């Protein structure tokens, strides 16, 4: 364990939960940090080196802190249709959908990925900071369907939200989630998946998933493999039992080494998603923001219908329908820095004459583009691409320009 890791670890509180891969991170010399109640690797070497590795080769991430909630039963799909803004019952088995759970006023409670893993089985993946809330909301919103037609929300250890009020044990999960992201991800995955499952994994479309067996030292590991990610690159996310996490992690590291894969932390994951223009809950998304405000109104399916053909009621529908047909008070835009100093969360966005016209939600130097980038909410009249504005960076007006999102798009 390096001195950095030791000093960081010494400052951690016993209340922080640890993923099944905690010892692996520390053995690799990771700088650990508290995040949403979990002890997580912030970086292993440098943020820029890990970022560039994902863009050029591949990175391996531990995402076991994410909330995993299983919803099952004959009416599970319909229950989720009523609980979430998307059309979930229409998902085919083996497909996934990016969606949101909203409050009655249309504000975003969390953004989610929902996988249909069986005819009557769904896996809802929530942000770590919102896992407790999302589980409770799903239990409440699906309760009517539970008594009438059977939509059950599992809130046990596997959902991990129910463990919030209990003392954190040495390892506080029953499942693990790791991600391989980058242009070499497909080559790495096909190298470790057993022959019988290789074609299924290689043929996965974006936002599709399949069960597969991964070769590890001494045997195989059962995993749910999904072609999803949060970096703007091709990639896969693998769900497995906590007891299998270390073997899976080591197998992926070994298979990825010839391809340039490196372990990667939360810091570079944030800069990668920022370049890709992907929203982060707590920054671009929160209870005061609707999906339309954040530029992702496409996830709201107002065309959902009930069995009799009438509009299907779901939580937030009335408010979202009104918002869909109104002029926005603010617009999420991309800002390209024209100077060298990066805008940060909360900094004011200024019009040419100094009036405040918005605020930055995320900002950082872009390792890929070589200049600062930021996401910001601004008033509609200054939201057109090409508009030149400024950001107040510690009392100095730094010039920026509104640009289309994403900042970075991978070659296809």
C-alpha cells in the first residue's frame, strides 16, 4: 500500500461501505475516497493517464456501489411503466433502456438504466446516492400492482438500499459490477468469455445484455454482460456475485494488459462522461430539474397507453406534459473554454455586459480536446451554438463559447 493510499485510508471513517474489490484497489495503490457512503478508488496513477487510456485502449472500473434493484412478477413491466417515465413493458428480454424516475412535479428523482432479464424480471440500476430513495419509491409506486397482479420490488441486500440503516460490514454487497470501457473493450471481453458464449457477447448491440460465463483462474464466473457505459466509448458492464468479483477483476486485468487496459478511478470517469455530454445526478439533474430542462426529454414517453387505449398514468405525467408544451426557462448547453482556466460547478455564466445568465453544472480541462469544457444552464436567448459568453472564475471573466453537445464523439 502506497503512502498516499495509507494516508487517505487513515482519514476514512468506519461508516464507509466497501465493495468486494476494496482490497484489490488498495493493493494496486489506489487513492481511495468517500463517495455516496462508499470507499471508492479515485485514481490509481493520474486522472489524465487513466482518461487517455480509456479513449485510446481500455479502462477497468469498479462500479459495485451502484444501486441494483430487482423488480419481478407478472405485472412487473406495467408496474415500472407507472413508476418511471419510460416505456418499460415494451422492452424485449435482453434489452436495456435509459430512463428516469420523477417526482409528481416532474423533477428528476434519479436517472436509471433498466434491464429486462426475463419475461417477468427487471434489473433497475440507480445512482449510489439515490439507491435508498429509488427502492422506496418503487416499492410504493408498484404496491398497487403487487396486490392486484404481482409486481414485486426486492429491497433486500441485493438491492442494497435496505442495508442503509444497518451497520456496514467489512464488505457491504451481495453483487458486484465492473465495467470495461474503451475501443479495446470488445477484444478484451471476447478473450475472456468461454467459447460457447463468445458469439452472444460479440454480437451484443448497444443497450443489450446477455448471461455469459467468463473464464477465471480455476474455473468460470457467471455474469450478466451488458453493452452499456458512461464514458462515451464502446464498453461493457458485468454484473456478478460478490464472491466472484475478485476472480473476474483479475481475469479482466490480465486479458486486458496486452491491449493497454488500466484500472481506472472515479475521477477519470467524471471527465470522460463530461466530454461525452452525459448528465450527472446532483449536477445536471436534480429534483428542481425536469428531463426536458436537461435536454433528455426523449426519455419521457407521453404516448404510453393503458390497456383500454387511454393515456397511461405515471408519476409526474401531468407536470411533464405541461412542461413538454411550454417554453423553457433555462437550457443545458455545452461551453468551450477559450482561455486556459476551467469553469467549475456553481460558477456564474455571464453575458458580454456582465449580467448573470446562468450557472455551470460541471466543468474541467478536457484531456482529449486540450481546452476547458463545461456544461451549464443558461437562459434560452444565449443558448444558440456560437454565442460567446464568459464564466466568472474566481472574480475573472474567462471567455467561453456555446457549442453543440457532445464535446467528444467516438469514431464508429
